[in-house]
C-alpha cells in the first residue's frame, strides 16, 4: 500500500499534478512508458487502469501495445503490479480503484468494515471503511462493488452496487468412479453428489473446498482449495471451521498488538488480593482460566452467619481496548469455539492462554467482584475493583471433589457409612484413582497444589456454596439433568472414548458463584444507569406449550395451559414423572419447548434461571459479551483505562454476537457427531442399544445409548404395511399390526452406516423383526418375529408409499 496517494479533487489539484489525470488536457509523451510512468498512472488514475486505458493514455500504436503487454507481464512477475484476469491493474499490495469487497464487520458505532474478496498479496489484508449511503443497509457477509481510495486514516470504499452472493461453496470428499471424480458433501442432509469439472491438485480421498458451477440440470463442482486428509487428526473440526466460515487465523496486526500489550505492566492502583488463597476450579483439560473464587465467613456483625466471597475474573478489558486490532478480531469471532481436538480462540494465544489466563503462582490482572452473602444465600451487597491476584492453585473439578469427599470422610461428625454415600454420589469415571487429596507431584507436569488448601480454600467455598444453593433451590430455576457427551482423545488425536460427562457438586459450586457474580454485574450497571449487555431468556411461546401439552398427554401427564408458567412449573412435571423410563424424553421435550437465549441491551429477564436481571461477566477471555460488560463496569465506576468507547451500538452488537454464538454451538455439535460416527464406524453391522429421539413422517431418528450420535431409520425399511404418523404423540403406528415406533422408545437396531465425514448414522431393523424391543414412548411396542418383507419400491416423489399422515388432534 506504500506509495499510493489519494486522488486530489480537480478544483484543488496543483498545476504540477500528474499529466495522466483524466480531465487534464496535457497528454503524456507518445511512446512505450517506463515502469515508473506506468506505476504513476495506475496510482493517480481516477478510473480503473487496464491495459486499454494505459495504451490510450500514452497514445500507443498497435505494435507498441504488444510491447506494453510484455512490459505489464514483467512488472507483475517482478511484484510491482497485480491484477486478476480481466481486471484493472493496481500496485502490488494495494487495492484496485474499483473492486469487489465483502463486509467483514459492523462495529459498535455502526461503522461498516469490509475486506477485498480476492487478496493475493503477501501484505496484510486491508480493512476498508465503507461509506454507506443508507445507515444499516449492509450486513456482515454481503458483497459489494465499490470505488476505493486511500485517505489519511486508511482505506475508504464508496459503494457502487450490492452484488448477488458468490457462487455457492461446499466442502466435501472426492470419490473416484471409473475415470471421473465425484464430490460427496459433508453435511448430513446433503445426499447429492456432484461431478467434478476441475479438481486442481486434489485427488480422490481428499477433503476439499469447492464451488458449484454450471446450470441445472448439469451442476458441477470446481475445487478451489485442497484441505487435506478428512480422516487425519484435527480434520473433523477443520470441516466445521471451513463449512461455517469460522475465522481461525489472526491478522498480523492483531498478533503484533497482542505481543505488545502482553508486555505492558499490570497497572498501578490495583487492589492487592495476592494474600488470599484464591483458587480456580476448571475442567482438567481447560486451555484458559477466566475465573477464580474465594470465600470466608463474614466478620461484619450486620451479616452475622453470612459470608464474604470474591469472584476474580481475568481483566481482559485492560489489554483489549475498543476499536483496536485485537478488538476487531474478537468482535468478528464473538466467542471462542471449543472442539475435542482444538480451540479456536477469540483472542490470540499469548493473551487467552497466558497473560490473561489466571494461573497459579503468577501475578495476574483481574476485575474482582466482592460479594456479601447472607446466611440464607441472598446477595446483600457487591462492589467491583481492579485487582492483583496470585492464585494458590488451579484445580480440576474431579480433584476438588475428591479433596472435599476425603475431608468429609475424615470428619469425626460423619459416620463412615454416610461418608461413603457422599463420596459415591459424587463418584466420577474421570476422577483420579486416589481417594485422598492430591500429592505435590502431578504426572502431567502441572504445578501441584498443596493439599492443605482443602481446609483453607475449598472447605470455606463449599460452606458458602451451601447457602447459595439453598437460595437457588428457593428460586426454583429450571432443572434439566441432560448429560453432555465428552470425547477423549489420545496424544495423537485418536479417539479413546465417548461417554456422558459427569456432573459433580464441584460443577454446581462454580456455576452458582458465577451466577451470583453475573447478577451483581447486571445490578451494578443498572444502579449507574449504564448500558448493559443482558443475557436474555424469554418464557416459552404459547405454540410450544400447546405442543408440549399434547406430547405429555400421550404419557398421561396433565399440563394446564391456563396457569402462570414459571420454571418451577416444568420442575413439578419432572417430579411427577419420577424415575419412569420415559423421564429423559420428557426433559428433552421440555428443553425443546424453551426459547433460545440471546444478548440484548433491553432487559427481559432470564426465565430459565428465574432471575430478573442477568448479564454474562465471568468469561471475557472467550465471550465478547462479557468483555462489553467489563468495559461498561470500568466506565461506570471509573476503574481506569479500557472502558467503553462511548459510541457502542449495544443492540446491533447483541444481534451479531448472538448469531456468532449459535454458529459456534452448531460447529461444536456437528464436530462431536463426526467423532461419534468415527468411534462407531468399527461397529457397523453390529446390533446396538438405541433410543428413538425423534419421529417424522419419513421415519424415526435414534441415538446409541451411552454414546450419542444421531441416525435415521427410514420408514421404507420398516416393512411392507402402511404406517400412520401421529404428529401429536410423535409416533408411527402400523395400520394392521399396531406396531409402534414412538419418541423415547428403546430398541435394538443394527448399525448400517457410520459416516465420520458427515457425522451421519443409519440404522436397520434386525433380521426378522418389524417392531422394536423396547416399550418407552407411552405405549408398548409389539415385536413380531417373522420373515422381513422387501422394501416397497417408490414410484413417485414425495411421502413414502407406506405412510399415512395423521395431524394434530
């Protein structure tokens, strides 16, 4: 970009201005121009400068035009100029006068920033501010043709027109059939394959990025990038990263800035908390540590029997300032994305995993939330300060739980039988084998923590938490015990196990401390009438409640719509179900009836947590919403540098980061599905214990018990009779046999296919069976052992021939 100059306005152009400017009567001398003359013309031309324009400006003859073509090729080879085929020339590292841009970000102030759609230079990709004709007209991802100019503050683009979306791109694996290559997509729902018109340097078996070409019915795929081996370690997450457009490479400007701010001192005036035994309790494989906690009995007579607690959070706002290169990168990501094999961080690793991360024995900058908690668990007061912390330990959930369980066992006030019951209730397959507190030496090389912390740090935390838990129980938030899947990989990235993640008291403890700090942050900002980025969770919509009522009726569970719906309403339903076999299905359906939480500056409360004011404050390393709340607190309470810029558009930012959060959730979910499919691939052909998770008019979906995954059992493979689809009860019923396939039903299925690239599973009925072996889902399924009829041949498109639809009653 060096050497490019803004074009002066004609009325302001000096007499000595370049003779190549359009509108200036003086013409350049005839004859083949020099390299310097070509560069000067390209830089100062007010219109796109192609070969034709250069030849016309210098009055070249036909023979000289041939020499010009060779000159321009030599200049391109020498790195002096650049051009895409059929486009105007521009200086290498610069921008064409007219080019196609893609909107990359819309900042807090509503400013639109774009990047070139095609950037072949080794120079950093320029960020171009777009001068919108109508504010709010452009959104992230849109393409536009624009005229560019370099100003004193960087590049500016003036839109000429908004363009149609680029050719549709897709990720897939190349498959050879005879002498042709075919592209097989990686999405579960993408069953179509495309003939490959141009494979580039890719070969059969490669994972590639391609774009569709041609017109119906002859749509083909053209490979634009080879991504590698789809079955190599870390490829499953790479598929999600490319498919969903998750940025995984930081701009050099942001990396340079991160290295610079990482060296800055922690700042003066911080409250010194290094004397307190503050600890961080995280997953054993945590890559970053946002939060740490401390608690002790309150010595204030006004809060007799109560507690004082500190929730110390990484002070990211001190390092990442508004409108900086780091801020732009963080905002474009919205959050970190966590995969089994990698993390795509919101911030460069030098900050996210080192300087900002709260590590044992290291002085760290923190934004501390000081809480006074009554003996009944109610929040009495709070204050926020910028602090200096030095953690006493980083402790895994399992280690903290084991230490507390061992302490309970040693307590003279607890019988051995009760201690054993307490430990068994918190037993975990992931917990260390030792029953006592950890030793000072850890096999993974991490800094060992002193077992005395079980008394000085963990015990007070647990005692205070019991008060917080009692307050939570009185509040009656939504309680859905639905396990998460955990994929365990070895050091080479190979799958070791897939199993539900255990829930311990240690997890609940940290959750309740974080919720308390999040509530305090929201209320502290409200008290100052400062902007708040709320975490909003609205009550369920009526149509979802009606569907839930119909579903519960199939289990003979009553649900009245006329009542005021609270989280406790759903808890009471679960309690009435008790330990029935269909309890997990009831909880899943209640979850599906809930609205999706989002970020917004308008407070609508948090329905699921039964809270009136709630904001995310505790994870600024991995969530941009939390960073905005930190900045708002710093500004509202005059805590020093790193506050709000003053022109943030919280509403627009909330919409953007909510969308990015959903993108991250989709990426994490589909990557887990790919790992599960890879894990199950060795069991293809075997019988597996499955549970029906969804029923449609074209079949049912099932998951493998204890492992997960999601696969289709097509209705065409259920036999020859007609099946009636009952939408209200979500079941398929055989018209003659009465055989039933219902949501929640457990049955034995044959795993017919497990595709690690798409994450899709496909099931078949075991030989000689029509019905399932289980009886969940509100009705016993009948099982018949007889010869299996061949599938019916479909003669037309649409609903399979053996389905009749019954709508809602």
